[in-house]
C-alpha cells in the first residue's frame, strides 16, 4: 500500500510538472506580438519549430544544428557528431522542463537567413522589438541568441544587427548589442577596441554560472532606448567607454542601461558607413557618415557636431559601385557634403551582393580637395543567420570560441514588453 501511494504521489507530481510546463509554454506563446518562440526540448524528427502569433506572422522559423567547419546543417535526429563536447544532449531543468546543451562552435543552432530575410524576424531600421532567452551558462559566456556576424574584426566588415550576450566588457551580467554599421561602431577612432561593436546596454545585475536566468532586451524607437533585464528587472548602469570617449571627447559617464541608440538597425540593403581620418578635437566634427539605402536607391550624407560648433569647412563625397573591378556608374557620383544632402542612384544601377561600394570624403583646402582619411571599400553581402550560442565571423572561425550554455527557449516579439510582462514570463519566482 505504501509503495502504491508513493507511486501515485510521484505520478501526480509529474502531471503537475507537465501541466506547469505546458502552462508556461502557452503563456509565452499567447503573449501578443510574438514573432517566434523556440522551445529547445527533444524532437523526434525535423528541426525545432517556433511558435508564433498569427496576427504577426503566418509560419514557423525552423532552427537547425550547425558546427563550425561544416557547411551542412542538421536536424537533431541527423546530428552526426558524438564526442563528449559535440554530442547532442538534453538536460533536465529550466522553466520548460528540458533544455539543449550548446558548446561553442562544436554544436550550435541557427535559423538560415533565407528563412527570414525581409520578414518579421529580420529586425532592422527603427523597429521595436523584445528578445528573451531562458538560459543557464555552464562555462564561457558569449552570444546567447541573435543576428550577429563579427566580420573578422574588419572595421568595415560584419553583419551585426541585434543580439543577446553574456559576460562581455568585464561584465558578469547580460548585454544587448545593437548596430547601425554592421561592423565597427566607430571606425574613425584609432585606439584599441575601436574595431569592435560598442553600442550596447549592460545590465548591472550579475549572475553566476549554473544558474537559470531569463534575460531580455527591448528597443523602443519612440524613446531610442535599448534596455536590458534579468528576470524581469532592469538594473541601471553607467560607463565611460574609452572608444566613445575618444570620439566624443567627453569625460562624463554615459548611461549604459538603458542605452540611447538614435540610429537605424543595420540591414544588408540599408546601412550606415562612417568615414575615418578625423576627430572632434582638430576638426570640430564627431562623426561623418553616409546612409546607403539600396531599396530606395538613395545615398544621404550627415554629420554630428557639438551644439556650438561652427563648421566652415567645405566637404564633398565621392560614391561609386564596382562589380568585377568595373564601375556600374558612368562616373562616380560627387556631391556637396552638407548635412542631410541626398542623391539618387541611377535607375539602371542595381547593386547586388558581391559588389563593392567605394566612397570617400574630401575637404577643401584652398583651391584643392584633400581626401579625409582613407576611402572606404565596402563589400555588399547578404544578411547573417539568426544564431543560438555562437556568433559568426570571429576571425579565423575557431571552433573553441563561443558560449557554453543550456538553452531552454528563446522568444522574439515585435513590440516592447513592459517590465511586468517580462517578470510574468521569467518564471523565476516559483
């Protein structure tokens, strides 16, 4: 009798656990604005499929397994690697009962770009979004989830959009990266670290490895604020970033949670190119840049200066598009670099991936024009995949670089979830 009672109690406990897990899954799935929610539990066949809000999208975004050095993608049932660090294994625990273990470049996951390019998951421009991940770091901290190709640290390479990270810049908390250039945030700086992306929010709440956390980032285009949360709570931070300090020549700490981002999020067809070879101390200009909008065939110059700056210097921009070392234009477009000045590309010029934009900024000195810094050679490319656990483009692509973590789920929404909403789906209070 005692044995029967114990078995019954265990069965009831399992039923309650299953009910709790299903309730949590449904709570996330029924939150309005859901673009995709991947729950990384075992699947018998096919890739992991995402749940979604039918009012937002009309299909799933399948996630497959990848390995650095192997061009193929695999469903969980097809995964061919079985050594200790590479084998596919699931762990018990977390808010949804089970999770998958990822280990750096040996085993990670992605949604291929072709599955979401120009769709809701392709977060670009001034789009509001929220990204949430339920995870437990077990070793090295790096990317958790997002669209993030580092481009080998080339100041004009990379396909960075938005991504959740842990443990960068000496932090033991969660970090949200966002990019308008897809590459270096400040290529005009020459100090150490200027080859990296610097636009990020850093939550001030540290957490240990082997601890389940719900980490989230939100971007509100109305306020221009990127905000980080852990378990539904935002802990403010302020930092004096050395590269930002080099560009803006200020000494005050800037808010890093929330972080102000006034730019457009990078797209392969609408991006920002920042010129180099100047600084505010000698020229009075913080930044010179071009917005290249290929969808609308327009190129727009702008700059940022101190409020009391009086820029009397005359600048001009040269812009060309090369294919197989031949210009697509009859001659480079040259125009006055006045703030907000915009020019149209010819109707017959259709830049495509593999083409190279060649652009330069010049400054009038007496009767001649002198190039400012070095001309930019920017190769057009397709956007990056949405990856889990591993950022791409890490120089020579070492397999032993990236996050080591258990991942229970990731969700992306097309709106800013409130702190109350984030706390409600953190599932850490019970």
